[in-house]
C-alpha cells in the first residue's frame, strides 16, 4: 500500500504560492495609478469631444429640417388663406415677431 506521508516540497510550494508576491503588488499599484491619471485627464476630454460631435450632428440635421418646416408652413398658409402669397408672408412674419418678442423678454441681463 502507498504511504500517506506528506511531501515536504509540495507543502513548501503551496505555502509560497499563497503569500502575496511583491512584484504583483507593485504592478497592480502602477496599473491602478495609471488608470486613475487616465480617468482624470482623458475622461473629461472624451466627454467634451463626444458632446461637440453630437452638437455638430444635431446642427447639421436640424438646420435643413427647420428650413423645410418653414417653407412647408408658408406653402400651407398660402393654400389655406385667401389672397396672394403676401398674406402667408404676413402671418409668418407676425409669428416670427411674436417668437422674437417672447425670446427677448426671456433674456438674462
């Protein structure tokens, strides 16, 4: 039968593996430090660049949509109201003046 004596080299090897290795600790410390510095420096920069790209895309999309809406509203008013095209221009001008007056009243001094 086989003897159940413990192997002294196997016991010593497992004891060394359970102790923390200082090289792993130093490596983890360096990696954590680099991650913190990166998060504080490039993190906000990436957020600002993302916001700038989204704002640019929004402007590129919204300006043509706004022009098409104004043209469509003018044509709809021309179809709806009797008289010449000047009536729809008058209504649109009045709407823009009212909108401008409202925005002017909401400004901050």
